[in-house]
């Protein structure tokens, strides 16, 4: 048995036309982009100085090294643009190059900073006999650490997701749902570097767990419905007796949140746009609610994140499971009686050292935590975004077993 709170119409557009975006928002976006490009250019200069110029590799190696850094820097913005161009082999190659370099750049930058700090300590406590040899040793040491780390990170990101099993006690959970298994996937990011074959593998892994209910907590895609419709067809193979539920993530809104909601519904998933269903088994009931992403309202006011609306009319003394892409949505769900919120978005940090930046935006990076009085499980992500690399947090499929408290 299921109960649906107030219905919604799904628009078919891929996104909001640029002419409808406020001019001030466009200007702020351009200024932020130019600032970011300037910072990244400066950091490339720092790498060129430390890894190429100071070690004095001689010609033509110094010229080739500096030229390669310049071309790789240019590949980053070009790659982002190529992801929105027609998907030719050349555009795909450009995107792959830019994303691989973006990840390598982050690791090289981190390793070089550490090498400089250690070199500074060495200079303070001991004599450096040969500055040129010292600079070359540091540069080679950085490469010796970063190259194998890149190989490991690539293999981890492209490999099979790990199944994380957790048990959650719930008050008022009836015997009929004791032991029910909710399998969650999140942040799959089908797009320029992840295709239908990757998605089919994920679907097969999920179905092999024989879940009672499946939760898909956003960021399924990096592209428009028009570009990725065929790549998403394996999604229709997800099966669970209590239903397969989906909520939007922020990346859907970069490519048409309403259009993706409609497409996912066409593939047979239940889209929860600030609404809920009540599922029942053997007389026991569970409220499954879902909200749009917390950033959805910026793009489309009708997609404002509203946990209060999602749970309006939900039965009392029935456990409440809330699907919300970002963990910080728990601040909006405060006081609504949510027993468990399933979220993603953070990728667990995905790539060292960027996981330390996640805490600037989210209250938690991964795992089970209490946020604003709401118990939240934050998923590490099943795919990846941007660089096809995972250094630290492995991809995940979560199996959450609900038990009576």
C-alpha cells in the first residue's frame, strides 16, 4: 500500500534559458571563474618553478616541461567546455585529459608543498651541500610519490563499489519491517567518463543484494537528457518489492532538474519531489520521504528543498526515512520527526587532499552522524565527479538494515 502527498507536474525542458538567468548572477559567476582561473594559473607557475625550472634539467627538457604545464593548464577550462560540446572522440579525449590532469595537478601541488616544507626544515637543521642536486632530489621524490598514487586512485575509482553494511534501530518499526534492507546508491555521475556499462555493473551489484527498498540520492548524471538518455537505460533494471525511490542532486540542476526528474520517472523509479510514500509489509509501515536538492531552488523556485512539505500529512508513530542529497538538508528537517536521513554529495572527499575542503560546506564527510537532531548517513558515492580518481574513500553501495528499537 502506498500514499502520495500532493502531486507535481514534471516539466520536459533540459534547463532554464540563459536569457532568464539574472544578469547579476551571471556577472558574479564570471568574476568567480576568472578569479579561480588566475589562482590555478599561479599554482601551475609554482609547480613549473619547483619541478622544472629550479632542478635545471637542461634543454630541451626544461622548455618541454614548462610547455607541457602550460598546455595542461589550458586543458582544464577547455575540458569543462568540451563536456558541453557535441560528444566527438576529440572532445571526449580533451575532457579525459583535462580531468586526469586536474587530479594529477592536485596531487602534485600537495606533494610539492610538503616537499618544500620538509626541505625548509632540512635547511634549518642541516647543511645543504648542493642546491641543484637538492632541487632535483625534491622533484624526483614528488614524482615518485604521485605517479603510483595516480595509478592506485584511477583503479579505485573505476573499480567495483564496496558494499557497506550498517544496522539502524528505529522506534515504532513494526515486526513486519524488522530486518528490512534499504540499499542506497548516490553520486553515480554518468557522463563523459562513466557510461552505461558502469551503470549496468552498479545495477547488477544492487540487485544481487536483493534489497527490500532502493534509495537513489541524487547526482545520477553529468549531462543533459538529450545527451545521456541511452546511457541511463540500465537504471530501469533496479528492482525492489517496496519500491525504488529517487531524489535530485545539485548536478541534475546543471543540466535540467525537471527534465531529469521526468526521465527518471519514465525509467520506472519513483521520483520524490518534496513528497512522501507510505510503504507497508505484514502490517508494518514506513514513511519514505524525499526532497529536492538544497540548491534546486536557486535554479528553479518550484524545486525549493522543503522537508516540511515532503512530510506534510505523514502518519504519526510511523518511522520516517528521508532521502536528501546533501547532508546539510538535515538543518531544514529539524523537528520533523525524521528517524533517518540518507544523503550523499560529499563523495567522502573523493581525492586527497580535497576531502579537507568538504567540511567548509557540509557538516559531515561520510558515515553515520547526528546533525541538528537528525540521524544522517552520508554515502561516499558510487561513481565519481571530474577526475576519474579516488584516493582515500572508495566507491560505495550502502546496505542499511532497519531493526526495531
